């Protein structure tokens, strides 16, 4: 294909004959239209770094005559779990180890120092946006079970 430079009268351009424009002008106009749409693409929100979970935990202790109320919190966890998506209490100084994922089941162990106790955790995922599970702790003060339920409520930017 050969493009030739031609001269056109203003009359042809005024009639809206865009084919009367030389190729370089048509290409420049197309580039300006494309560049004009670029800011809309750049302004779009980036995908969230993590998943925001609504987590409900209910503690029961052997020998405790009353039932403790359930606690609900939102937890930002990584999209791909490398540890349990549970809130942490820095005062208890717990360490989570032996984290294993097998299919939709996640297990781990916990060792806490204040008060001293050890526990085994298990979560069963129901698809990508819900789970149930428990952590069973053993200590000198008695055994404790924390039942967990969680469902994804959105995205978040700072997973823990």
C-alpha cells in the first residue's frame, strides 16, 4: 500500500470528508483518542492485596459455669493462606507452627506463653469465601475450645 501526500481544500474538510485528511493526520487523531482513554485505565483501583474476613469466635472452657459471649472481628489475611486467618493477641505471645493444608482442611499447632498453653487448630474451608473450625487448648488452668466461623466480606490492603 502506498500513501501519497495530497493537498485538500478547506471545503472538503468542512464537509466532514475525513478521508480527505492525509494518513498522518488520521493516525494522529486516532492516537489522541486512544491516549484520551488511557487515564480511565490508570485510575482504576488495583486489586486488593488480601481478603477481609468476618470472623466469629466462641470460647468454651471446661468447668466454667457460664457461657462466654461470641466475639466478632474483621481480619485481613493473604489471599493464599500460609498461616491461619485468625486474629492474634500480642499479650498472649503465641507461636503458630506446623501449618499444613490438605485439600480444604488446614491444621496447625499453637504454643502460648502468657498464660502457658498449647493447642491444635483446624479449619475446614467451604469454597473460597467461608470456613468453620476450632482451636483446642490444653493448660494447667483447664482445657479451652475456641470455635471459629468466618466468611469473606471483601478485600483489604494490608494482610497479616
